[in-house]
C-alpha cells in the first residue's frame, strides 16, 4: 500500500501507460507535454516581466553582462 496518495496527474499518466502507443504517437505526446510546460513557463516569465516593469533594455543589459 502507498504511504502517500497519487496526484491527479500521476493517476492520469498511469491510465495513459495502459495504452500502447506507436513511436510517432509517443513523440506527438512528448511534443504536447513539452509545449504545455513551455507555455506555462512563458506565461510566468511574462507575469514577472510585467510585475517588475522590465524592458528590452534590461534584457540587453543582462545578455551583455
């Protein structure tokens, strides 16, 4: 018996594992997951950017440090 309950994501992934995907479907799923997390990261970066009133000039300065 598990000490901690599974998260909704873990349950969903376990259910997905019962499906036998071919290589192209598996690659498509990996792309979907990567895009999902990339978009989340971009939204958070945009939120922080706006919250701190950062500009393109700030980014250029960081890139040249």
